[in-house]
C-alpha cells in the first residue's frame, strides 16, 4: 500500500533524540497490511515522534511514496504537498514558498536569505539552488508549515523542509533502480550498505539523471533545457556502544545542463509609444519569432546558454546518551559553485547578448543540542548554533549591435551600446550565532504546553563594485547619459548587525487517543539583508546608499488545528487554519526605469497570509489506499504603496504602483492533490508477488509569476495527472510502467517581460506527457 505521508514505522521510545535509529515494528506492519493507514515517524521537533502526535501542521513523504510517484527532486514534491511552492527559471533563481511566504519570484539576489529553511540530515543548506538537485537515497521529506524559528532557527519565517537520507546498516543491503522514458529520459540509482566491523557500517549511493532538451534551436539545431544530474554520497556509522553513535557524511552533486532558455509566449501592449513596442521594433529589424506557439518549444538564440553547478560538503553527526539526556553535535562544511551563461534576449537578435552571474559560496556550521530522554511530565531541549558563510559573485551584462535601437529607439546610433559591458563583483560574509530552548510540560494526561525561545545574533559585511566599458567610443554628454541610464559605474560597501528573539507557544489537548486538538503562536525572524546586485539611483543618477541595507523581517503566525484517526486507523483526517502577518517582508524588486531590468532588495511594509489546509488518508480495505489534500491560501500585500509597476503600465510617468491588497506572486488560492493505489496478490513469470495500479492528480488555480502582478504574468490554472502500474515480486524485484502528465496538459511555470520592456513575453512551459518504465531490485 502506498504511504502518502510516510513509511510504516514505529518508535520504541517516542521521546528519543532525533539522531536515534527508528525501526519497523511487526505490529505496525501487520496493521497496515490488514487495511489501516500506516504510522509515520518524523523529527519535526528534533525528536523521533509519530506524526499524528506532533501538534503542528506538516506533510511527510516517505521513500516509498517518492519512488512510486517518480518524485526525484523537491520541485516535484510540490505536486504532493499543496501548501508548498517551488518556482524558478534557472537554479540560482529558485523560490521556495510555504503558505505563500518565503521569497517572491524573480531574479535572485545574493544578499537575500531564504524564508524557508532547507535542511538535509540536520544541516542547513543556505542557497535555494540546492533544491534543484536530485533526491538521492532519501528516507523521507518533511515539509513543516509556518515559522520554525525555535528549533530550526535560521531563516524559517515561512517554514522548513527537512530531508532525511537512509542510514548505514549493520545488515548487508542493496537497492538498484533504472528508469527509461521518452525524450531520452534515463535515470539510474544505486545504494549499498553493510558492516565493515562489529562497530562500523557504511553506505554508498549514487544517482544519475539524463534527458534530452525539450527546446530546439531552429538555427543551430541544438536542444536546450535538458537534464544532466549526478549525485554521490558516502557515509560511515561508528557505534562503539549503545550510548555513542558517530555518523560521517560526504556528498557531491553536479548539474551540467544547456539551460535555461525561455520561449516566446506572446505580446502584451504597454504604455510606451507604438514605435518602442514589440510589433514595431521586431518589424523594423525584420524579425519574427520561431513560433507564435510557446508549446512548440522553439528558440533561435545566438549565444551560449548553460547552467552548471556543483554542490557538496562533509558533515559529522554525533549522538551520545548521557542517561538523563542525549547530547547531539552536528558539524558541517558546504560549498556551492554556480557557473551560468545566458543569451538574455532569448532570440537571434543582438540586444542583451550576455547576462550572467557566477557565484561561489562556502558555509560552516556547528550545532550542539541536549535533549531530555524518556517519558516524563517535563521534557526539554536546549542548544547553541553557529554559522559562517562567504559568497563571491562575478557578473556580466553585455549589450549588442541592436540594443540601442531596441532599448532607446531608432534615433540613437547603433554603435552607442554595441559591445557595451557592465561587469560587477560582489562579496559578502555572514556570521550567525544562536541559543535556543524548548520544553514540553505535560500538565495532565491530555494537556501539554510547549513554549520555546531562540535568540539569534547576526553580522553581515558586503561590498559591491560595477565598472562599464565599450559602446560608442566618443559619446556626447547626452549620449553618455543615455549609456549610464542603461548601466553605470557603482561602488559601495555596507554592513549590518543585530539580534532578535523568535519562538513559539503551543498548547495541545488529547481529547481521545484518536483526536488531538492544538493551537500555536509563533514569532519568526529573518535578519536584515544587503543589496548585492546594485542600487537604485536618484534623479542625478547617483546610487541611493540608504537602500544598501534592508530591515529584518518579522512574522507573527497563529494556527489552530486537529489531527484524528478514525475507524481503527482506516481513516486519517487532519486540518489546520492559519493566519500570519509579516512586517518588513523582504522581497526582490525589479526596477524597469531606463529600459534596462534592474533588481534590488526592498522591504514590503506588511503582507498577510491566511488559509485552511486539510489532509486525509484512507485505507478502508486490504490493498487499497487513497489520499486527498487541499489548501486554501489567501496571501496578499497589505501595505505596499511603492511597489513595482506591471508591464502593462510601463511607459507612463509613474515609476511606482500601489500594490496594497494585491495577491503575492507564486500563490494559488486553491491547490488540491489526490491519489489512490490498489494492490492485489498476483503471479507473474513464475513468481509470486503483487500487481498494482495507481494515480496521482494535482490541480492548482491561477497565480502571478511576477511581483508586480502584471496581468501578462498570470499563469492560468492547470492540473497534472500521473499514472503507474506494475508488479512487485516477493524476491525483491519490481517493474512498473508510468505516465507523467497523462492528459498532455499545456501549462506555464513562469512568464515574464524581458529586457527593454517592449511587451514581448517569454515563458517556461511545463514538461509534456512522458511515458516510461522503471525496474527495481533490492536485497
């Protein structure tokens, strides 16, 4: 039976520390086989607990669920967790939102921290691009909704995603998987584990994902937007006694893709003169897009496009049982290297031939926790945390022979911007320190109260410099002013420091053994940011230095819900209602003045997110399981009088628009996920086993893909249906066929106006229908 919200597991000590091993109980397995919903174990509160006993809203996806649904990265988890949204048009510009909050869609800025914390084996991953790598040898994925500042801490004002990989084992085991599908899709996964000695065990895992590009260049014949991912992971587990466990983890991940090319998606009129809008501009250059239909997936770019990145690191996780408590240490170093190349006008025209931003990031972290053991009226956890990050960035924008005509009109000489280059370098250092504590007081057999506090202090230092060169060699003063309006020299440095309390107060009431009612208040905090992509300029063209640093973000969140299990665990029904208000919401804003696209960080005075979530699972009879989850999210700008103007208003004298009351980008008001699977005993190829068939469906209402809520960036509602059928033998091998996007739904993931604001729209179509097969074996 498919485990929608987790593996069939049970815990001998429900208050064991998070690092403790968790095993499958015979009773839990038997109950699930008899037609009950499987139990789920999570570490959302840094302890191993059954999910139905944890009084917060969360979604959990087990390894079994991830594998059966063909979910191999976090972006695909969105189809199974309605409150989660992950959007990007390249890995660096990845946005992760929970309940509509996190970061707004758009171009990334290295000075902006994420609002959703990503953790893998208890290690914080600072850069959102990490979410685009494949999930390799994963035990489960937990999506924690709402501020998680007390225990997860750094930058979790909207929530956290916690990924737990499989542990080394002292029993030899191996898992192997091979998938093949249309468009040259080829994916292989392998892991082996076993003992080295009585006290040392290992685990090795590897995965590779390949797929041909879906977008074809009509000029060169090259394809773009392919997949080429490789992941390696090695682990050692040292257990000299029942009290001490030491786990070493090293991983290396690489992506080498010809990515990320947007395709022409239509024209949206602006308020510019007709001569500066797309129809007239393209006609003047005798240019026609490769296709008026974006779903033909055609391009004619005339420069390189690739998105290469590597991510890796090492960590050591130590658990020592002191008897009264467990002492845990998590030490980690991580590195990220981002090497892009973009033809930013996405055409054979020579407008913005290059626009790219390379990054190198290093981070070091140390966490020490002490958590009480055993069942007692008062349980607690305390800890300290330290984090240091350095980022070095190098960027280039290079304009071509047709850029003056396209950006400024035919009155300017073509040589004005031909070869004009703006190169910049930026560096930043972040140091973060925190102390935290949380306790749970079981006042009665039914009532528990859980307060928690965390104090975080951060220091940030950054520097930015941009130089310009090229273009018309001897411009007049007026021509030089025009060049500077497109890109000008800038240099500045900035620093920021400060500390703040975050925390929560949770009250839970166990009405019956099968009904838990809870209420929760949480205060989330995200430190201030530093603009690392240039500053907006004043009327004289000078950078506005007061905009170099943005204020910290503060979130107050209220939540009430219940968790229930009915009819001898054949039905699980959970629901939560939430309301959160964020002041000084940190966002990435695009300034469209001067014809060029500039982006910088800003504070939005106030945003609000409120809604209702429902999760249900059903296992009425042996062999059949189903799930349905839905989220209603109303996320809006409450006060944003000085917001960016939508594309349809470009050309007016207004440079700022009042977006108060408008929806936040990337937020569908309604999202529904549902699915079912049926299994029955079967005999195939002389082997006994199970035959099965399953389906997963996700529907998402419309949303905007730009912070300005431009009508042209509105993504219509769409639904995705995935199907599978197969056979699993009792001897450990399995084969199944699958179809993704079975109905061939045509939908966009992202739509944007591009350089020059001519009204041309470019988008990123979602994947087409794909059919494939998977073979699995295990021992």
